[in-house]
C-alpha cells in the first residue's frame, strides 16, 4: 500500500449474502484506523408492515390515493422539486423505503436513497386535443384513468408526483399502504403555508373520531350504545358473508373495478349547507351532506330505473372513520411519534351507511332528518373500532389474503363508498403556488359510485 493511501471495506446486505466493495480513502494527516466489526456491520433493519398496510398490497384491495392540486399560475418545476427535496416528507421513513418481501412472502419496508427525479412525472402538453375540454374535465379524466389502469412501481418508494404543466396542476399519488387519508392530508398540509402569512403552517383541525364518543354516559346512553353496537356488528358480519343490497342501476359487483371510470365534480357552497344546518336543531354539516347524497340517489333511481324501486329499498354505503383520539387532521409531529397515541398509518374503521329510497317529497329537509337520525345511531355504535380490530386480528392470524377477500366481499355486497377528509380551513400555498383546489380520489373498487369530498378555498 502506498504511503498516505488507505482502504476501507464497506458492507452492503441482501437476503442471501454479504458483498464487499473496496473504496480508496485519502488521508495525509491521520493514520488509517480499522473500524470495529460491529460498527462496520451496523445497518438499519427492515420494518414489517402493519396488518392494514399489508391488506392494501393485496391484488384485490390494492389502493392508490390520487390527490390533485390546482393553481392559478403556471407550475414552477424547479420550485416544486426544491420543495420536495427540503420537505419533511423525505424525512419520513415510509416515503424513503422500498416495499420488499422476505423468503416467506411477508412485506417489509427497507430504507433506500430517494431520487426525486424518478418520482416526478412531467406532462408538458395538454391532456386533450379537444379545445372544448376544460382544465377541470381534463384533470378529472386523467385521474379517472389513473384510478383503474396505473399501479405504482415497486422498484422505488410508493409515491409519485405528476406535474400537468399545461393545466397548472399536480397529481400526488401515494399508495394506501403508506397511510390513511388523515395521515396523508396532514403530511400534505405540513408542506403548505398560509397565503396571508407564508411563515405559518395551515390550521389543523376538523371532524373525526372524537365526535363519535358521547361526552356523557348515562344509563340510557349506555344501553343505546350496547344495542346499536350489537345491531351494527351483526349487519357488518352478515355483509362480510352473504347479505347484499338489491340489484339497481347503482349496484356494484365483482370485476366492476376493472371498468373504465368517469370522474365528475359537483360543487356545494358551504354557506348554503350552513343555512340548511341551522334549519334543523343539533344537525351538522355531515348530516346535510349525507342528506344531499340521499336525495340524489333517490332522484337518480327515479330517472334511470326501468322498473320503479320500492319505497324504503336500502342502498348501503361504506365509510372510513378515523380512530385516533384527536378528531380531524393531526399534528404531524405527533403522527411521527410512535408514543403519542396518534400514530402514523392506517388507523381507521369501516362503518355501513344505509340510505333508503324515497319518492320525491314536498319537504326535502326530510332527507336530512333521516340522515341525521342514521348518523346519530352510528355515533352511538362501536362498529368502527370493532371492524378495525376484527380485520387486524384476521390478518395477524390467517394472513392478509383472507382479509382482502373479506374486504372485497363487503365492498361487492354494498353499493357506494364515501370519503370525507377534511382540508385546510384557509387558503394555502404549496411551493409558493396558491392552491386553487384539492381534489381526492382513489383506485377503483367494485362499486358503481365512489363519492369523495374535495376542497375549494372560500373566495
């Protein structure tokens, strides 16, 4: 060995062997000291996926969340890339890890170096050659295509950012195995800033699981909780097995997730919904929203059905409920702290939302009253914690494949999915671009209809 030159062994691990690579290290001031063997072999171990994370990697339930963010001005690609490189997202282990399987087929997270350029998909040209197609419709069509035809590659961490330069929008794609809607929206907002104060993070808060827990437990309330929980659990188990909705023009079924999709947008003014809310004592915005959905289903069945539906026919939906102690969006520092009680990941339960067909009434508020009564019963039920615990237990004991089959069955046996993730309370910027809207959807399910609540800033 020449004077002033030393050699250091670096060890890299894989499943079967250790490969040794030799790199020259120049040091003219200090002699080379051989590292201790334990220090040389210290590497970060692979982390196993949670039961819920494993579920979303199964072929039947492989889910990718697609989130579109629009801007009023052209997207600055350099700013976007710099924002990603400096964001807390790349400090989160799930966004810097590959999904790998061991010799027994168990999924694990393995830390890796992130090449941001591999995660950026840039579309410079318009998505449509038809000038009559608006930006909104073009982006909706793009997200609809992604929802059933474009899985995420597994040779890099499971996220992508599609930049639609001609439409002043980006589409953030994240695999559901990385986390639920609450986790991912909280992460997204941690990268945003307030428009009127660029140094401040957006306000965090909203409606979540805490609203499902009664504040006062009287004997009568406790009896109702027990009764509604038993009824909900019984129906949930029956839906897992064979009970299903009557066939209508809205019905889903096996294989429907492979059909081409169409994404449509309907806007509702929050002030109008608050006006309806004030007309009914103790009602909430969610009550009003579900009442609107209920009356929409009934009118759609009246128009599209070849045979008139029977009064009271049930149409059952699925909703995901946040199970963290704090309601709504979460403080990201607490999400990343495993001891905080509000952990990162898929911490949600499934509840059934029954809607009943009713012919058009002279009092549209009746639909909101029915929705309010149904949601109140669900708030007094422990259906969401039960479903989460049951499916995690099945995954741990029998494997994620059986759990995915059961989840697929309950989706096939119901009619629609509704997702209601809270957005920011005020106008925000991302990478210096004022956000015009946030629009969220996910991979296709065997449902004819998937309803997602999106966000537009108050003008």
